[in-house]
């Protein structure tokens, strides 16, 4: 039972009864102590959450079916709604299927023993693909303006309230030391701090450098003049060498064949 | 295709060690380093010149071989046995060899006797060591024995015929010799009176040609050949017995002199080039330059000899001296030609009277130091203009960073000129040197007739092929290249319908009437004047063609059937004839679609004004920018405004009816929306959260629709508004430019705010910051060059028809085309879409995208330093930049538009296809075919694909755009729902949706090729790496697991998926190859 978690189960599925070839789903057991999860991969594009629910529901009660594009990239869908749907998952995908109990998983493993492919569509539940899906998508793209307006207003009110509350909290906490005695510098008040951004940090570094440079003096001593002359010749040489390389590259690219 | 995957230039770092870099310089090194900047402009040019000279010079080893060969050939020719005397008309003694001279008239007095040559000398560029490696021509001058000559040989072509038969006899003798593999004749400089013998040696030297010339042993008297003298008698030539008029025969005289002055000129050049190696190098460079521009081809061309003599002339007048580098000499050469005018102020001698005499008889005058011979005797004035123009543009090009390539490397074939008129061989037979004598009158007529319509008129003279010694010499109508004129149109006037002449009572009026003939008529103008004028009753773009036809017919008697034009035939590719399809919908337009674009632009401008004046929004709209290609006229087939439509099924959304597509019913017509972006005035109260921003923008859309609803039918969705105005569908979206920063900003663990590009922010920046910028820049180009838009459209049509849609996006094509318009050197800016398209094909097939970026300089803002900087940055970062890298003023270091494609494989395929199409088109143009039909280049080859998916055409709304589409005759069953203010189905193209689905699922496995303009096929090409077994992981897709734990693609199920994903659209799937069987 040690390597049970690493075993890859294969499950054959068919789009229609009339299809000649099967798809293979790869399933690994990702169960943890109190979670009974299967990871299903290689799910064909036309298989959605509902289809999976129907397929795996046969083995036991399901708690959750979560469809993702990749194994380890959970999508953040708390900000989406009917009118602002998350981006569609296109192409092949993976799914996490959580059973209520271990029974479901055992039932499933039993079922994989038989080689008969599972059908994902039948008379009552047809696959919606191709033209029918595109037409449906086209209609769904168009939300009801009234509902849309309602939702937007509601969301924005909530958002504004949240922002306002944050601001008020910040003002209220201004200048008050926390438990360890630190005071947070804010952008308000008389001693406003500079916001801590990367650009600001770079700016201050650049300033410092400039200052240091201004203090240096050139062309005073003989050695400095000599040095600059030497530098110039070195630059010329370097340029020459670079050009030679470029010519070499051109030669390799057969650029010097005028005819 | 596979080999391209790992093709990258290995860039070695040029690092000198510290001690190498700082060692004390020697004197020599110092001067060398300084010299490069003063004499060559830069290191790079110096090194480039060194390389190119090594490439084009004849090597020492080869010279030794050739010299040896010449010695043995010399002995053979010297030993040609003598022949007894015959008459000049009798050619029986030549045996199988045909007399290489068109005898017209046949009879001539005089006898011919062959005596072995007195001497054979090597002359010409080989002797001077200024020849080019690519086609080595060694000129041998055979000195004919004086015994062959008679008195009065200079008269009536006697000398020329004698010369021809002398050479023909030698040719006959050489023909059987072991030393020689082939003996041919050709006309020297395409002069039909001067045949020369071409001798081709055996193998190690078979690429060289030895030309045999002949000259008399004793020179003729020079005075007999002054341009005003007559040496061909009228009565002899016309076989008449009238009084002899003694017309001057300048051309004939010049030809006579050429042979006997060959040697003295050689001596002059020899003296100049002695101890002056850069002189020779300069000649070689100039010859290359002439060759690239094909100025040294055809009758009366600007030959390498003329160039050499000109350099000698420059040396005598101290324009160049022997301390100069070849680069400086070439520069001075261009400078001198560009500022010269040999049509009125000939050069070569200080003697004004001599020059004047030459000017009286020749168009272009450049005589030798003693005023004996005019080197440019046969040169048409138009050709000289062309040379001058080329020199001028090369002079400017030399100073630009890429100038060297432009001037010396890039080949500039003749066909890429603006408009071409070829005169072909079906002319009425009038005998003699018909074409040569007509060039002047034809070019005068054309130049006069076209007047200010053209900026530059160039000529490419006719030329003859070599012919075998057993064939008859070609006569004037058997030319290998026709006489052709290239016109560089002046866009401001070229297409004027009306030619306004002088006022009716002036003296010029008669001249004008004479010139134009019956088409000239009196017209009264708005200002009250009554003038002679010509009105061309044809479409604007046809006017120049009509002018040419009329003028040549009237003034030179050349029938239009003898002319062929290459003008705008390519625009047939972007016409879409207006027709009504099922349910009364209209597709297509009359003309090229420019009119649709004009109306669309007008509507767009009105809409923009309306948007800016909106009252109810909390913030005003400050900026409205249309970003669709339609507005810059670069959309292949712009959607015409729709009229009444009969719709199948509608739904009502917020009080507006919307047509919807329904499977099982006919497919709605394709409507491409015009994308418009609006941005609002600045405000501090925008939320700094992407989700809130999304909602707020939607709120703005709702507000806009609420206000605009009474004016136009419009509906909103989350991210855009669809609106109908004047039959065009606009898709308006709100843009908040700082959204990019919002997406970029994120807080690190330490609480520092960092700004980093993310995938989404880059995409967004491209769409809402760079796209509007680029659109306005491209719109500027569209307004500057009126054929730019059509050129882009033709190009896109071609790319689509090659099934490369989706691999190269619209912006890349627009940018490449604008590069062709903005940096046309070595050409001029294209004046028609056809030229632009030909240049595009030529550019794509030859440009070295791997080691050079395409730098598009809008508004001429970039300085040389900027461009150099772009180049160095490009070279150091080559691997991270896309295969085609296009930089412009706004994106100097990155190439955002081409990152998504084309990939290396696609680029390679595009190059191949461009080459093939270019050859096909040039073949049609130069083939002098009456019916140029470029539609044949649009047939894609299907042989490359592994799988071909055939789609049902009923559900392809763009099928009408295809060439192959044939409408079915059927009754338009009237549909009862007539709807006037109903929103049509927008941007619904099942083909595109299908491709998107396929790409999302199988992009790792295969590439998909299709034609958005009405193609009904999808070509599938398996990726070469797709069938290698890979280890299994959770993201392995569309595959089966093998016993060894690796996965391989599950092709049968993939093919099944092609069918399932395209349910209702896919007709059948053909498996072409079985590459996938592992």
C-alpha cells in the first residue's frame, strides 16, 4: 500500500458511443488524512465540471470538483461573478475530485479494473461542442444591462466602503506605536515619509552616486591626462576588434556576395 | 524545417586582455587607427571594402592559369592559314559558319582576303586588373594585316563587314580546336555592326569568356570620323539614285573609331592606375555598383569602360589624387556624376568647338582628352538621367549607417521600378536599326506627353543574346530583352484627368494640337480662360497608361498592341465585387474599397466628436483613438456598411434587437467591428485594484450607452460597447492607461513596492498604450503615401492566401510595409501598390532577419547614433528577441508586435513562398504577356501538410472573399423578419473560433495553417518534436501512457477531437502523411 499514492490509474472514456477511439484519463490518488482527493489529468477540452461530476458521481458522494488548467495553479475566483466570469479554461485540463469518504475512491479503483470505456455523453446529456457551443457563447457574451448595472453598483459601493474604512483606520492609527513600540510612518501629516518603492530607492542611490562623482576632479595631474589618452586608444582598439567580429559574422552570413 | 530550430549566431565576446588593450601603440598602428576614420568614415566600412574586394577580384592563381591559356590561344590564332581573295558579298568560304552580320542592303563593293594577324594584344579590364571575378571577360584585340585592307574601306559598312568576316573565319578555325570548348558570336555593346567572337575554354577555365575584337593595322585618318562627316551614302543604303544629301553619320563614325582607339585608351588607363592600387579597387567597386543596378546592360549602356575613363578624367582634372582611398574615390565619382550635366555641358576636353560639334550630334557627351571619340555616343538621355539619379541616391546612402550594403551589396533588379512600359517585337517592319533610331523620338514623346506626371523617366535598352556560329545573327526584332521605360510617377499630378494646355490664341496652341492630335479640344476654365486641353475619360489610375499609349501611337506610330504595361494589376487581388447574397445582405464594394474606408473614417470622426461631447459622464472623454486597420486602409476587405437586413433570429437586449447565430439556419454575414478606444481626463479617484477597475469601466460603458441610445442603436457588454453608425459597427472600449501600472505593482515581503512586468501587464500595455501609438503613426504613413494602404492590403491578402493567417499579425505586416515605404533605398518610395508589393516580396525573401533588425523610422526622427545603438543592442540580445525584430521610434529596444509570431519555421516558409511568388510575378511582367493575371499566385500548395481538415462552406461567413468561391444559384427564400435597426452579428467567424480551440488544445503537438479570407481548409503540420516520448506528468495532455512510463501523443483520438471540437463545421479530415506512426 506504500506506493498507492504514486500509482497512475488509467480510465478510458469516449465522447459518443459512435466514436472509434478512446481518450485516456490519468488519475492519481492525492488523498491526505481526512481528504479523499483524486487528481484527474488529460481531460479533453469538451469535458467540463458537470461531465466530471456525472462520471465520478457514480462512485460515491462528491464534495467538490475543481477544474484547473495546470496542477499547481489555483485560480483566484473570489472576485468573479456571473456577469464578470473568470477566463474560460480552454484546451486540456486537470481536475481535483474530492469524495466524501474513502469509499468512493475504493469504488473508483474497483471500477478501473474493467476495460470498458466510460461514455461521457448519452441521449439525455449531449456534448455541446463546435458550432452549437460557439453560438451559445456568442449569446452569453451579452449580459443583461440592468443586471450588470445592479451588480456593478453594488460592488463599487462595497469597494468604496472598504477603501474608506482602510483610510480611516490608517488615520486613526497615525503616530500611535504598536505593541513593540514601533511607529508606522504614513504619507500624511507634517513628517510625511517617502513611500517605500523601488523607484524611490533607485533615485536616492543615483543621487548619491552623482554627488560622489562631482567631487572627483580630472585633468589636473599629468598622469590623469596620460591616462585619458591611453583610454582613448584602448577604446579605439576595442571598437576595431568588435568591428572585426561583426565582419566575421557577415562573412559567415555570406553577405559579401554581390552577385 | 527542423534545422532552423537551433540556428542562432554564435556571438563571441570581443575581449582583449588588459595588456593587449593598454600596450604602447606603434606609430603605424596610430596612423592606421586614425586613417580609418578620416578616409573611410569608419572601421566597418574599411573592413567591408576589404572583404568585398577580396570577393570580387580575380585571384593571382587564376590569372596565372588564364595567362598560360592566352599564350597557347595566341599561337593558334597566329597560325590561321591565309585564304585567297573573294568578294565581300561571297560567304561560301566560311563553310558552316553563318556570316555574323545582318546585311542590309545586301550588296557592297570590295574584296576580302584573309591574311594571318599581325599581332594579338590583350586589352580591356583583364589587362588592367580591374575585372570582376564573377564574369571574367578577357578582351583580345587582333590586328588585321594591312594586306586585307583596301582603299575606301571606311565607306558604307565595308570595314565592318570585312571585320565580321575576318572574325568569322577565325571562329570557324577555332571551332574544331582542342583548346576551345565553345565558340559563339555576340554583338559588342549590343551594336549590330560589331559582332565579336566569344571563346569559351575547357574545364578549369570554363567560366571565363575570351572576346576577340579586330582592328586595322594602320589607323584610318581621324579627320574622316568627325561627327558631322558622312561615311554611309544615302544612295547606297536606300539603293536609290537620287542626289547624294551627305547626311552626317555620327554613330557610324564613332563605332569606326572605337576599334582603333582601344589601345591608346588602354595605355592612358594603364598610366593612371600604375602605382595607384586604390584606383583599380575603385573601378571594381563602381563596376559592382553598375552591375547591381543593371546600368551596364543593353544598348548604349553606362559600361565599366566609361566608368574607368571617367575616373581617368577625374584624375586629370585633379578631382582625385593618388593619396585617396577607394572609398573616397567612389564618393567623388558619385558626387561628380550627380552634379554633372552631360546633355548640355559635355566633358572630356577643354576645346569648346569640339564639344559643340559633338553636342550637335549626340545626346550625351563625354569625349576623350583629344576630342576624338564620344564614349556616350549611343547612350539615351534618359539612361544618363537614370545614372545621375542613382549616383545621387547612392551618395546620400553612403553616409547612412547601412549605406554600404545598400550601395554595393543589395541587388537592385530593374523590375522593381514604378511603372513599366515594354515595347515588344510586334512592331511594323521598317528595317535597319529600327529600335536604336527610335529610342530618342520615343523617349522625347513620353517625356513631353507625361510632363509633370513623372518625376523620373528611366530607360532600359534592348539587348541581344549570344548566338552559336552556325546560326544566323539576330536581327533587330529578335532582341532578348525588350526596350522598356520605367516611370517614377509624381503622386500629386500623375492621375489628373485633365491636361491643360496653352491658351487657344497663343503660338504654342498649334504645337499642342499637333502633339496630342484629335484628343485635344478647346475648353473654357473657371477663371474664364479658353485653353487647349486633353480630357482623359478613364479612371484616375489608368491615366498614365492611356497617355503612353496615345502618345506613342500618335508620335511614333507604335500600336498599343506592341506595348505591355505593368501597373496596377495586383490591385485585382483586393477588389471584392459588390453583390447581394442570401437574405438580401450585401457584401463587397465597387472599386478597390478605398471608398468604404473614406466613409468609415468620416463616420468615425463624427462618432469621436459625439463621444467627446458627452454630457452625463462624471469625467469627460479627452482622447478617442481608432485602432482598427480599416481606419488606415490596411484591412484586406473592409466590411461595407450594411443596408436593410433580413435576419433569421433575434433577441432583445436592453431594448435593442440583436441578431444571433443559430445552428441549422444559414450563417449570418461577417461583420468586422471598428475598434475605438477612449480615455478619460485624469482623476485621482480611480481605484487601484484590477477587479474594481473592471467594474468601473463597465459602469462607464453603461453610462455611455444610456446617453447614446436615443442617437444610435447600441448595446453594452462587460468590456465594450457595440454601436451602429451609418451602417458601420463600432466597438468602443474605455481605457485607463494607469491600469498597466496597477497590474505591474506588487508588494514584496519586506513591504517594498515593486514595479515588475507581468504577462497580463505586458499584454495590456500592448493593447492600450502601444497600439494607439502605433495606429496613429501608421495613419500618418497612410496619409503620406496614398498607395501604402493598398500595398498592405495586397500583402495581407497574399499572406492569408498562403495559409499563414494567424502566424503573422496585422501590425507586423503594416510595420514591414511601412519600412518599405520609409526606407526605400536603394530604390525610391514606391508609387503604386504593385511596386510596393513586389518590393515586399523581394525584401522578405532576401533580408537577413537573423543578424539585422528592421528599423522603422517614422517621421525621420532617428539619428545615426540611435540606429547604431539599436543595432548593437539587437546584436547583444539577439537570442531574446523574436525572429523578425522590428524596432521603431517608440520601441527602440524591443519588438513587441512580432513576439507572437512569425516563428523561425514560419519565417523560413514565408521567405520560400515569397521567392516563388516573386519569380512568378516577374515572369508574368517581363514575359510581355497581354493579360497579366496575378490571381494565380494566390494558389497555396497543400503538399506540406500532414492532415487536412475540410470545412463546410455554409458556415464560413467569409467564403465570399475567396477566389475559388462560386455562388450557387438559388432562390432567396424571403425571410419575414425585416429589421432596420437591428444589430447584426458582430465578429462571429466560426473558422477563427475553431482555430482558437484547436490552438488551445494542440499547440504543443501541431501547427495550424488556414486562410481567413474565405479559405475552407485547415492544414495541420505535426511539430517535429511532438512524437518523441516524454516522461509522464500531470500536465501531459492528448497522449497515451506506454509501458516504460513515457507518454506519446494519441493521434487517433486527437484526430477524433478535431472532429468533435468542430462539430457542425468540419466536413471531412484527410490524413496525408503517416509521420505519426511510431
